[in-house]
C-alpha cells in the first residue's frame, strides 16, 4: 500500500512539473496515472480537472471537477476551473454557482467579477451583471472589456451620458477602437460611422441564429419581409433571377420562391447561412458581406431584395451603385429602412441599428439612375410592444 501511494505521489509531482512547463498532455497522463493508483484523491482530481480545462476537454472536466469539489469544497482553484468549463459549455447558471463558491472562499478578484458578469449577462440579469462589472472596475480600472460592457448595459438602460463615459474609458484603456467608437457614436452626437464593425454583426447573428425566426416573428412581431414583398407576391410577377441581400435564415426567399427561377442569397453569419442552405430555397447562399457578393458577378437580377437589412449596413451609396449594376431592365430593387426622425439622412440609434431618411433614399435613387415605383410607411417589428416604423421602397431603373 505504501509503495502504491509513493508511486502515485511521483506521478502527481511529475504532473505538476509538466503543468508548470505548459506540457499539458504530459501532465494529463501523469495525473491520470496517479489517480488510477489512488482513486478519488481530491488533490489529484483537482489538478487533473484543471489540466482538462487547459486542454479544452470541457465535458470531462466538469465531471472531474465536480468530483473534486465534492471531495474538497475548500479548493478554490477547482471551483474556478469548474466555472470556466461550465461557461465554455454555455451552462451559465452552473458557472455562476461555481464562481460564487470560489468567491466565498477568498476575496473575489477582478477576473472573477468579469467572469461572473459575463455569465449573468447570458442569464439576462443585467442589474447583477452591471454590479459585477463595477466591482471589477473598482479593483482594476484598466479593464477595457469591463468599461465597454458597462457602457452597453447603461446604454440599454437609457443612461446615455454615463454609457458614453464608459465607452470613452474603454477607448482610453486600449479597448477595441472600431467597436467602442461605434458604441460611442450611438449615444452621442459624434459623427456616425458609415458602417458597423463586421465582427459585431457576425457575432450578433451567429448567436441569434438558432432561435432567429421564432424570436423575430413571434417575439418581435417582425413583419418587414411580408410587408416588403406583399405587392410583388400579389401581382403574381415572375422573377427569373433573384438576389436576397442579408438573407438570414431565408424568410424572404421562402415568400418569393414560387415566383422565382433561381434565388441566390448572402449573409455575414455562418450560422444563418447554414440554415438558409438547409431550407432548400436557394440556388446558392454565400457567407460574406453583401457588397463583394453584388460585385462578384455580372449576372443580371430581376429582383434584388433586402428586408430590414440596411439597419446593419449604414451608408448606402456603395450598395445602390452595386445594385444598379446588377439590376436588369425592368427589374425591381425592393428594400426597407428604419425611419430616421431627426432630419438627418443617416442616424446610428442607441439600439445600434441605423435609420435612414426618405430624402436620403430619394437622393441616392436619383444619383444612381433609379426611380421610385412604390414608397410607403409601415411597421418593421416591435420594440417593447411598440411598433418600429419603417420606410418601404420598390425602385426600378430610370431608363
């Protein structure tokens, strides 16, 4: 028995040495060898689980670290590693519980507060997340991520002046320049960025993809796709070639497919593209920005549609120019924009969506040889049960 324990100790110390040298695969093997000799030993379970976390073996790490914390609830490092594994698996409530256990064993660090805030955001607990970010910043005022997220929470709460201060602090502390300037412009009178950061839009819709249609149509009473295409569907017109800009999961494509020869789509979100392809509606769906998609081919389109898409595009000069090059004689450019109310042509709203004025659209249409065939106002979706008004346009080549 004594010899077995000594062998286990040798493997354990060997594992520690490998871990300190970041040789995590070797550390894993050593800790597994030690545990095989003395099953259930809390210190070995903890170190094995922490190593599994470093290697990204999340599910097995949860099992190992759960055993470790049950055997020794005082091991703070095991609780922190368990929280990291739960967070990686998107098990937010379990991660919060593990972080709270770690925090109860010793004074929480700024890193712990940050992790706690991230998980509370996922659990839709904004007040708790805001407090956690502020605790983190009290301990370390250089945390750009905390300043940026604090600003976003305050922006959502309508506290725009304090949100602006947070975004400026994020910039001062070296936070993502493009992203935080975008956030800052949404709550100030600073110049409006011509387009949002691409990474912001990709991340937004990748996370949104799984429940996109149910949340949008049922939760937000989204109706832009139906409102935009209703006149075309009712007319029974045929469109041999259709381009669906910002196709999402395929709501517009499904509405127009019976009247189309072929439908090609584009979306920045890989998760959205996967769902659109799976719908069977499209000839092809490209992942990427809509401008390269429009300019990559010279094939003429009889219908180019963009329902509630330009709210995430911003300035539309380049889009109009590219669409005009692709639009067949007699073709239709059908799109919606969120209505700008301030008198400015282009506005970045606190919702991080762009709004456009009718005067702006009319100016671009004239500039690019397009005429307004149809223009009307109607709701796009709801926000807190209130309709968000949009402007709908059907344009055609002027000659």
